[in-house]
């Protein structure tokens, strides 16, 4: 009965509400997800994901984040990350000194170095689809502002394996990409 209940949207959203409240408290900032849909073992959809920095500014907002991975990936030595979709996203990285606004997240999730030599799961990416993306890197410490935007990006690959440095790409389409780096100190 619990296995069936956890597959329902109502239970998944109730659980993600509990998890984001705990994470918000643990990080000392707002983390929220409006809606989640998980199909056990291969699919994750998150709608309305928001992470704020400690100054209450948006660090990440994603209207929709979608992941598809090999069925039963946790029982295999390698997994194919079949699809990553990201829609209506804003990422704002900022700093006024040597510390970035996301460093508290890195510190929170940092784990001690492992002496285990096993490689673990390798991910082989197959498809990326990004729509309406806006990335801002505001580095007041070095005096540089970088802005990147795009209406859409579609990448279809036979294999992208970052561990092995393999990039076998069939198709890459960009619609209205924009990139700017500006010096913000005079």
C-alpha cells in the first residue's frame, strides 16, 4: 500500500513539502518546489523550483526541471542520463568578496574525502533541452559581470561521458543565444 501511495502526486508533493522545509531550515534560506512528479526508478519532474541565497536574492529559479535516467539505474554499474530538460530558468551567481552566494550550499553538502577507489556510477548523457534560460554571474570582487541567455538549446548525443572525455554529438541547435562579459569597475 505504501509503495502505491508514494507514486501518487498528492503524497509526492506532501513529502517534497516536508523535505524542502527541512532543507530550508538546515541551509538558513528559502528552498521551495511547487510540484513534483516522480516515477520510481527513471523519471523526475520538478515545477517551480526556487533556491534563494542568504541575502534572500534568487540563486536559482526553474519553472520546470525534468530528468530521465536508465530504468533501475541503481542496480547497474553505469546509467544513461537520457534526458535533462530545463525551462524558464534564472541562475544568479554573485559575490562582493572571495565568497560566492552559493558557497553555503557547497559547504553544507560537502562530504569528507573518501579513500574508496571504486568509481561508482558513470553517467552517459543523451539529450539536453533548455528553454528560456538566463544566467548571470556578477563578480563585484573582480569587477566583471557575465550574462548568458538563450531562447532554446537542443542537444542530441550518442554519448557524452565526462569521466572519459567522450563527446559524440549528433545535433546541437541554439535559438537566439546571447553572451556578454562587461567590466563593472571603471
